[in-house]
C-alpha cells in the first residue's frame, strides 16, 4: 500500500509540474476599444511608429507586420502608404525573462521511481498593437498578446507562434 501511495504521489507531482509548464507557455490576449467608435468606417490602414516604443530587428519587424497584415486583410482592411488612411496602426514589444521548469520522471513496474526537474531562463515577449483614428488622433483599439515573441533557433516555429497569436488577438476585431 505504501508503494502505491508513493507512486501516486510521484505521478501526481509529475502531472502538476507538466501542467504548470503548459500554463506558462500559453499565449494570453486582451483587447480594449474606445466606446462609441464605428469600426465599419475603417477600410484602409497605414503603419506608423509608436513614439518611445521598443522595436525588434528588421527581420522580426517585418514578420510582425506580415502577421498583422494577413489578419487585417482577412477582416477586409487594405494596407496603404497614403496619408489619407482611415486607421493608423502601430505596435511595440516588451521582452521579459521567466523561469521555465522542465521535469521528467522514470517509474518502475512495482512502485518507486525517480524524477528530476531543471530550471532555465527564457525570454517571453509581449506585443501591443495600437490602432488610432488619424482625424481625432485618438487611440480607438488596443490589443495585447503575451508570450508571443519567444525567439528560438527554429524560425518557422517563431513565425507560426506569431501568426497564431495575431489570429487570436484579432479574432474579435472589429469589436461588436
């Protein structure tokens, strides 16, 4: 009975660590919009730089813009370089560090076993997307996606993570 209790505690500890690691990796998004804005009036948009914002290198800058452009295009908005754009779109990023726990275990057939956990520091990136009404110079929509920019050696994986985050962020744009 003591062996099966130890095994149950071992398995429970491993499951808890795995769930904790899974929660840490999930992307979170939040959005907010100015009340009373008629988003159906916006048909074109132009990229602008947010004053005082932090930006990545040119490659990641283009990847971010491509991911957003794809989502906004699917929503019926058209990218333009014209100063007469209906909407101005800008973004900024923030990087932070977080501890990540990697756990694994090895069980034996009749109870007992051993497990280990290691810690590593990873960079987690938050992307904030802002949309402004050029006429009133007011922020009309803002979205924030956390755990979006987490550079790894695999560029395709980075782009997939970014595309997924932008799809999730802009899923309910325009607001109802």
